[in-house]
C-alpha cells in the first residue's frame, strides 16, 4: 500500500471548549482536497468519528487536559491502493480557561438545541409491497436537503445492501426498495443527516433504527439427522432414555420458535406405546415395562417437531430416533446334555478330554451369555480343570494331573454353569435353579505313545465340498523325541467314513460329499478319532471335530398340492418347505410359470414361506394343475404342480371324488337295503298269490268281520326301491281321494318306475297325486270255502271306506296324534338333523356303504325318523 502525506492538509487545528459532550460537532475537514476517491474513513481515536463530508463529532464526553488532544484521520482508496493521513489537534479556547477559576458554587448554565428524533420503524419480513415502501420521514428546522450515507444491519454486516433504502432529498422520506429476510438482516441502523444548500451539516446526524418484524417462514429442524439412544431391557416406566433437540431460525422468544414434539409412529408396534416423548423438552422415557431384548432388539421412532406451540397451522419437520435395547442377564444358561462320557489314557497331563456346550438366550458375546463353568463334585484331588473357550463359549474339560488306571478306572464329575454377569430376574418370571451336568471319565490302560497337538482339532468345512478336497492337517509328536518322524496315521475303525487321513503326512481329505443332514452328523458335526502309531507300535489318539456349515443343496417344495375350492373362491394357503438352513431357506419367492395359468390365477404373499393362491375372476368349475416355481433365498428353484379342484359346493366335504352329487341323479343303495327291498317285494307277491288262490278255489262268504279283514292288510316300512327297480305290481292310484298312497294290482300290466334322488319327494313322482288305498281294481279268481277268505273286490269294498274315514279324521285331528294303522302324508317340516342317516334301510354294521343317505332332503329324514320309531 502506497502511503502518502498531503502537505496541504497534513495538520488541522480545532479550538474547542475543555469539556465536550457526546455527539458534539468539533469541526469539519475538507477530505476531498486530500483524497477525492476515499472509500474508507476512520479515526485513530475512538472518542471521535468522521463523516463522509468531513464533519468530526465526539462519540462520548471528552475532557481536554493542559496538553493538546491529537488524533489521526486515515483515508484509504482500496482500488488504487492509496492511503493518506490527516493529523487533527484540539486546542482549548482562551475564554474557556478563565472559566476554570470560577468558584465551585457558581452555576454555569448551558443551552442545548433540541434535536429531531423519529421513533424506530418496523418493516414486515418478506413484505409483499408495493415497493418502494415508505418506512419513515425525517425533518430538520435548519436544513433543506436530506441524505443517508451509512447503515448497519445485524452482526457482521456493517454496510447497507446496495439499493435497499433511499431517502428523498427534499422531503426526508425513507423508502425500502424490496423485501427483507429477517434471518439475514434482523435490523438496520441508518445514519441520516441534513445539509444546507452549500453542503454544510448544521446538526448532528440522526441514527434511525429499522427493525424487521419476524414472519414464520422457517420450519423447525432437528439438530441431528438421526438420534440414537440405548436402554436396558426390563427397565421400569419413567426411566430417562434421551433427549431430542431442534432449532428454528425465526425470531427467538416468539410463537414462531415455540416448539412442540410428539411421536408419530413406533416400529415395531409391540408393545404399543412403549415410549413417551415430552412435548416441550423433547425428553424420551419408557412407558411400558415389557421391553424384552430377546423379542425386539431395537425400536425406530418417527418424531415430529412443530412450531407455533404445536398448533395445526404451524410448520413441522420429522426426524428419526433409534432406541437399542441393551441386554441384561435375564436368561440363565443350561447344558445341552445332562450326561457326558469321555475317555482318557492314564498318565496323560494337560490334555483336553471333553467339550460341553450350553444354551443361553442372552446377547451373544455379552457378559450375560458368557459361560463360567466349575466342577462342583468329584474333583477333590484337583486332577481335572474346566475352562471356557471364549470363541465358542464351550466348556473345555482337561486333565491336569496324571490318572492311575490301577487306582480308579472311572471318575464321575458334576459340573455347573453360570454367567459372568449376575442373573437378573425378569418381571413376572420365576427364579431358575442352576443347571448341572454329569461327566463320566473312563481311564484307559495304554502304553505311552505319540501325542497329538492339540488333542482336539476343529476343522470347519463347507457342505457339498468336492471329493478329495484337503480340509486340514493333523500331526502327532513322539513324547520322547519331540518330533513326528516315523509316525503313521489312521482313522479308528467304526468312525464316520466321510474323511480320510494320509498315513504319512497326516493330511485330512474328504472321501464323500459332506452332508450335514445325515444321521451320522449331529447338528452338522462329526467327531473322528485319529490314531498315531510310532515305530514301536505304540499308539496315540486325537480327535478331529469336523463342523459342516450349511449349503444350498435342497430344492424348496410345496408340502400340500391337492386342494378343493368351493363356490366362495376362498384363497388357498400354499406352504413350502426347504430342508436347508439359513441363509439358504426362507424367504421363498413363488411364481406361476405358465402364462395361461398366470392370467387366471394370482399369488399374494402371506409370510416368508407361505402365499395365498386365488383366481383372478369367476373361472369355470373343474380341475386345474397349476405349475408353480418356488425359489429359496439362495436362488435354488423347485418346480411344483398344485392341483385345485374348483367345485360347485359350499364346503369341501360335499365334493365327493371331485364332483358334487346333483339333484335328480340316481342313488345307489347299499347291499342290505337292496336285499330288504327284494324280500319285501317277494313277501307282497306271496300274499297276493295266496289271496287270489283262495278266492278262486272256495266259496266266498258274504259275511265280513273286522278281525278277518286285518289279515289282508300288510304293513311295510319299505320307503323306496333300489337301483332301477321296476315292479309291475306297484301302480299309482289315480285321484280316488285327497290322501297319498299306493295300490296293489293283480293281473294288469300298468307299470310305475320309482326313482329316488337328491331333493326328490313322493309328491314329485310323475302321475301320482293325492291317492288312497281304495283305488286298487278287483282281480280275478274263484271263491273259496274258507270263511276268512274273501275276494279282493269284497275286501276292497269293506276296507276302503273305513281307511278313507280314518285318514280324513287324521287330517282333521287338532292334536295331530299319529296312528299306526293308516297312511300318513309327510310334508316339509324344516331342516333335518345333521346325522341324517336312514337307519331302517340298512344294517348298522354297513354304515360306510350308506353315505348317500346323509345327503337326503329333510322330507326323507323325517320319514326315516318315523320308521326308526315304529
């Protein structure tokens, strides 16, 4: 920066009183003679300020001392890189010095000129105008021209935005040219001064404040994109979880920044309303005591913050809160097996002989699930030690002192398990006892041989590995030499034959495709005993634990493929099964593979392994074999055919062999029913032949008694003929009376076909109306001598009036009492019993052959019940 000093205006002297008040005009400096293009004007002394016209004012009360008061005015042209200085000296006036000798009690009166001071102006944020918008008017008694040259607007902004405000030179009216954002310019301080026509400022400039009134144009926002908190499971209601915070850029301490919080949704919703949110503070607490980490490990809350104190017309924003449920030790560990057996050679030290495992529902890897094992009985001499494998959480039982086969061939130990963290009883649960297990250790009497290191080797293998794949190496050492030279390896006989070991190198390979679902594999594990034999024939043993991890080897298949769909078109639930384990099983993807069936049927998801199959429209009745492909999570697809019989039925049980019986069709009677009908027909034919024979051979007596007439009336409970039965002796009786019935005919060739079907009644027989027994014609024959035998015509003439009278009286009987010596006409009496079996037509032991009787109409069911009573 070029620094120059103007000789003409190098030094300026002002004669002023010794006491100067604030905002007092000290004098005026001609700045343009020194630097016309000055863009920056400043004073080295904060008690004085310099305006653009060169006027110098005090900013605070100043008292001059005996020495002169000096300060510097700095002028800068930033674009031209020019800087100039003006030195100002203040000298006390002579007449003012004499005033200092006045007595203290003398009073000096000072006259101060009244200044114009308009009230602060208010401008609405984002005002709609019209613009220019008048803000305020300033006036002066001694000046005519008004200008503004400086404005301050908020923190960090000390220059007027270009063209935002202007003042009319003649009237002093201040105008705004456009709308203002309060968040950028909360307020303005405009310095206005009035000048005379020659440019002189007779009055101190006026500082006018313009405040921007806030408008609710900013929605509140959360201070974090995601809030994450944690709380222990089984905590009591009211426990503090965390606090969400939000801010609003509108004016503080107004309704525009008064915020309210609320919970919009909770996922998962079990238990409902598990958490509460304080509307004013944003504090989240527990409201339900049923937080169980084993059921739900974390919750996601959608929360809302709204200004205007939560009023519906306020602006709002949503945020996300994740609450993780931390584990407590509310599940005690338990052994998978209550008894174990193992073997160990005598004199073996620091050798692993058994691994035990436990089940614990608490969080894996936490102190609540970390198992701590101890031997509580059978280890008085300290020969055994049990530790925890931190990787697998298994208990490793080892021998730390050599065992003597001659002293004890068997040792029995009792081990117990606890957790690292103390057990905490969950609400509404009972205290559990400590889990224990018994271990039987068999001591083997063997010579010292090679020793495997380690004695128990775990090898992890993927399922379905190729044959001959190398899965590891297992070596033993000679305790005397400390090396593996001269040792050969073999797998003990009777072991799992899935792997082989190289005799010389100890390399382990697969000899079959590994399958973890075969019976030899216990939960995908197979323990193999390996023998190490040295040159002297001494043997050492070790165990290889082959752990097979699941693979995708099975295709998903639909469990049930045959269904009956009735007329209500109720969707069918299809469920698939895959013998593979996660992640090669569920969720399944169902798809109809053929386009023709896909246009008629649709699949709707139910859960991970089930879907609903339903028709898209009103499809015809019939059987459909629908090809459906099921793809498991590993991408393996299985083709299935689902057979759906769309049947015109109400319940699937009505659809017999895929077809529902129709009304009017023939019904096949059972064997015993047909036999009963044949025997009844033969008996009736025999009676007719006997009557005809007697009437033709003897002389008939005209005297008829009631007792003799009863021998000619045969009561039969036969309700219907069998299959396609045609009896020429059974004819319909033609309208001789208003009662229903059948007649007996001898000699005439009229026929009547009795067909029994679903929904058919006796009234529906063609040509049969309300008939009586008296419509039977007289047959031929000779009179007989027997006094109790009469011709059919005589028997008919005697019995017909009496039978008709009885039937007529039955219809007029108010008590509706049924009699057994006349014919009854049955009408529809309502819905029959669901049992509905006509027991009078078949043997009780042949119920399986009378299934058709369950579907008879209610009329026939009532007839069947009457037959059973008789």
